[in-house]
């Protein structure tokens, strides 16, 4: 990344737990760099360490090792400065979060729940109308929260996180359990926040398709280890377009094409080529036909995000 302004930065962030007398790194030397004003997708399978990392960023879990800086302020710096509660509280005043599942009082209305959050955050109650409008639940504000659907509870949790106009918003699996319409609404809402409200959003998910449709930048974590961090555009560059060709005799076709200085490889039932011009495609087909080799199929091929994830992690993603 070339951008200089990072809202979140970590260095060798690590969390170790002891289980049955053995130490296990749940998060191991993670170096986050979240650019200002973006939607940053934090991607990984269930159990990869996403929630643990986000809790460390919020000071809900104390890191075993490593450094954390949020909004330009370091508040965990192992070996230099110990965990600083005052700095953490100052940072939290500029940070909103929705981790795991939304918290609420079921016997109170949506608005009453937000009034309590205003008191805790020392935020004027006049902001409630604004956040209710942002999450599109003005008409549901006087209904008891215990009667809300899961989607409405998620929106209420998001409304609470937005109180105080935070500069940074951390959302842990915000579309979990939502129906397709709810997922679409939540996705559109998250996408709108950086531009409309000048926020930086860090959103975790185990769903590649969700991150693909929401994020500008992405970090991938697997088994506690960071394996990729860059723009979503660069992630897609791991999947350059190719041509796939199937013939009546692939082995012979491979020899013919190599003799004609056409770079290709044999992969299962197909010959694979880097993306080439129409003229070169016509030439290679003509070369095969001249040799009496039947051309059965030719198609454009590009790896899906799932396949990219598999190639980066060495294992199938949990969907």
C-alpha cells in the first residue's frame, strides 16, 4: 500500500492462550495497516482469529505481544510502553464497534436502548434521530427491541455504534444470520459510510463474496497468521485471465503448440494459455487443425475469489 494515513496499524500483534498446558497462538504476528476513509475487509475462515484481533484493537483482550496504534495514537507497545487505559478510552470515544452479536435490553424500545448508549458515551440524544435515519429504522424505534427480527437487532447495534460520529467503525460479521434482503441492505449501508460520513470501516467476514462487494482493501488471516494485505484490486490480480482449450488429443496438441512457440501448459483436461490476442488465438487453432487435432472447446477462464483464497491458504475456505 502506498497510502500514508493509516487509521489502524499493528506490529507483530500476537495473542497466546494456554490449553492443556500448551501455548497456542490464536493470533500470530499480525501487521495490520488500515488506510483512512476505506472499507477494509478482514477475511478468514471461522476460527481464524478475526474476532480476537478486533477485540485486541478495542482493548477488550490484552495482547500477549505486539504493538497497536489507532487513529495515530499508540496505546499498546510491548517492551516500550505498557497497556494505557487512558489512551484506550480516548480512542474509544472516536470508535464505534459491533463485535459478535448486538447487545440490547429486550424490554426497552429501540430508541430507549439508544438513549442509554447516549448516556454511556456522553453523546446528546439529538443524535438518535440521525443514526436511526442512517440505519433506516425510524418507523421501528418505538417497538420493543426483544420483538425485533435479527436484521433489526443488527441495525440497532449499528445505530448504537454510530452514535458520537466515530471516525472508525469495527464490525464483526455484521451480515451473519441475515436473509438475502437484509444482507443487501447492510452491505449498501456499510459501503455508504466512508463517503457520506467520513468514516473508516473495518469489517470482518468469512464470506469472500461479501468482502468482494463491500471492501476497498482486504487483509486475509488463516489459523491466526496474516497471509495477504492489499487493495481488493491487487487481490483480483492473483486471478489473471487465461484461455482454456480442450482438444481430441491434448498431449499431442501441447507438443504442436510448443513447436510453434506458443506458451501453454496442460492442466487436467485443458490446455491453459495466458490471455492472448484474437489473432494469436486464431493462429493456434489453425495450427492444431492443420495437424488433424480436433478443437473441442475454447473458453476464457479466471479464478474465482474462492480459488484465490485456496491458493493463498492451501485449504478450502469455510462458506
